[in-house]
């Protein structure tokens, strides 16, 4: 009767355990419940459970109840080693009253040390098997010698069977939940990517530029964005940009797929095998696969917009070249030319007077080197008769030549600047004068310079079809004549006496009836007005000719 009541109690306990395990969903909680129930049911000091690691081919400690040793709680049992290793290898239960002295088992130092530190003596182990698949081993152990009855072995085996089924079910449920979560995340990623695609499509269809794409991408992914062209020039930016990182990133970017560089991300913007630029983002620690695809899609859309921009620019350049050719040849009515210009850019204000800048030499890349203020003054530009011709809305040729000096030097161009001229024959005449001026500059070795006819002095006068004498004198002697007019001095007379005396300050002083020091002081003032080098032979000749023309103007 006592045995029957005990058996009934054990069966009731197993039913309770089964119900408790059935309600558990967390894998960690299930394992802790199993070892706690095993320790209570068998009445031992310690209970523990090892799980099978198929990748390493051993079992490892997963849950304990009553254990005090850290080394024991981290123990791994090779198959066949120790009591647990033998259970794992044979898939059969084993037990011993005194494990340390039981030579039926293959003792190893790691196992014996861990068992000794835990103080275990009597050990019972039974396998966890479901549908022939080995899951792990369930143990009940005592710190003093004690026998395990067949009923206790059977009872722990029944608990192990329940535990194995529960473990497999919980694992399956966890894997199912993880798969569902991945599906959900993938679905959300697809929706996010679809929304991004629609956003980019709206930008393209509405005529938006690359700055709109950068702003949309920054908003969609909460990042900063920088777009560079193929030369590394910044085209668009959005957000709080780390430009030092962006510059390093664009230098390393050479792929059509998104890649990591330091703390940033980059993707090359390519079309038909040609690299048009690079899209760089940052300000985010990681990107999901869906977000990475969005960045790559943004790069594709950016390439499309850059191609549209290039095609529009090429069409505009061809149209400008046609208008320029008609304007410089005099083959079209000025009013018709103005109407054609308005078709290219309705907002463009057409100036009545233009400056002609003729660039002779290799003019590749000249337009990219023009300063922003100069590009704003550009009315028409294009190749003509082998040269690059620019029509600029600038007040005078001096300002134009000064603005183009740096471009001429950096590109080693000969830039002849003439004008100002009006639409029609006046513009044709200015262009023809520019071609003569460019030829004269080349003969004088003026490559890498920008100059007006007056800048060449006598040579410029000789090469000109017509000469504005007053303008030429003002160009050469203007600062000196203005000084005399404002202060009532006679630096012009001093110059005439100086050249008449063979550039001798002493003889000039005698002719002027003044002290030589006074002459020298006046010459120093003239140097301050005209700049150094005016006494060199070439410029001295220009000054003397201008003095003679000045006297002619004044009768």
C-alpha cells in the first residue's frame, strides 16, 4: 500500500510537471523548471541538465539547481567521457553510488575536478530523446553516497521524456516565432522600400534635382547625405554632414554596391559603366538589408537624374553654339538671335552690350574653371573656328580680362578680350578684332595671359582695325592724367621732359629748371601710379606713344 501511494504521488507529480511545462514558452524557464522538479522529485542535493551540441560533438551544461561551483556550471562533457558522456554516447541511463571511485566510467581531469569542486558523489543520468533524436542528459546527484533504486531511475526517465518533448516543442515554437518575426520584418522592409521607391519616382517625374534626392534619402533613413561628382566636387548635401568622413569615403568608393568605410557608407553612382559620382551617407551605426537596398536605389535614381542633367546641358550647349555661330558670322537678325536665346532660358536677361573673350589653345575644362560670378555673366559660350568664344555681360574689357587672367594662366590659354559691342555687325567686328589680337599675343609670346588691345600697347594699336585713341591714352596714362587733374600737378610734363632727356633725371631737371631730387620724387610718384616696369623698353615705348597721342588730342 505504501508503494502504491508513493507511485500515485509520483504520477501526480509527473502530471503537474507536464502541465507546468506545457504552459512554459521561454526556453530558459523550461530548463530551469525541469532541473528544479528533478531535484525535488528524486530528493537529491543537485540536479542539472546538459544539451547536445551537434557542431562540436559534445554536451554542455545548460541548467542547474542546487549547484555552487562556477567551474561545474560551465562544464562540457565529450561523448564517452565520464558518466554523462557515456549516457550521451549510448543513449542509455547510468547511475553510481560513488562516482569518484567507480571505474566503469572514463575519468578525465576537467570532469573529475569540476565534480570534485561541486562535491558530488552519487550521480544518476538519463538521456533526453525524442523520436530517436538525442537532445541531452538529465542528472540527479547527491553530495553523499546513496543508492538509486530502479523506481527512481524510471521516475527520472519519465521526467526526462517529458522534458525532451517540451524542449523540442519550445525550440520549434521559438524557431517559428523567429521565422514569423523575420517575415514581418521583411514585409515591413518591402513596404519601406516601396515607399522609398515611390518617393524617388515622384522626385524624378516632377523634375526634381539631385538635392531633392539627397534630402529624401536623409529623411527616409535619418542619416546625413552627400553627393559628389566624378571629380570629387560636392553636388548636394543634406543633414549634419561630416565632410572629412565624406571626402575619405568618396575617395575609396569604387563599387555599384553599398560598402562600409570607417563609420560611413558609400555607393558609386554609375551609368553604362561610367562613374558619374558617389553617394555617401553617415550618422548611423548600422543599416538593415532593406535600408541598404534603398541607398542603392537612390544611387540608381541619382545616376538617372545626372544623365538627364548632362543631356539637357549638351542640348543647351549645342543650341548655344548654333546661336553663337550665327551671331559671330552676322548671318542672323539680332532680334531673331534674342528670341532664340529666350527659348533656351526664358528668365535670362539679354544685355545690349557684350564683351568678346576668345580663348585660343586647348580649352578643355575651361568652363568648369570659370568662377561663379563669371558664369553668372556668361551670355553665350561655344566653340567657333577652332577657338572657344565667350560672350560676357561685363561693363568693360578691362574687367573681363582681369576676371579671365587666372583661367588663362591655369589652362595655358591665350585669351583675347575685345568690346564692348552690340548685337549685329558691332559684335562681328569685335570678334574679328579678338582673332587679330590673339594672333598678335601668340607672336609676342603672351600664352597664358588674358589681354585687351590696349594691354599690348603699340603692338595692339598696329593689329587693330580701328583705334579709340582717347580710350588707349586713358588705358596707358589714365592714373597720371587723373592725378594731375585732381592735384594741379604736371607729371605728364615731367614724363615728356624725362623721355626727351633720354631718360636722364639730371638733364630733365635742367630742362624743367628744378632740382634733380624733385624730378626723382615725381618719377617715384609716377611709378606708384603706373606700377613697376614702366621704364623698361617695351612699356616705355607704349608710354611715349601715349604721350604723343595725348598731345595730339589736346592740339
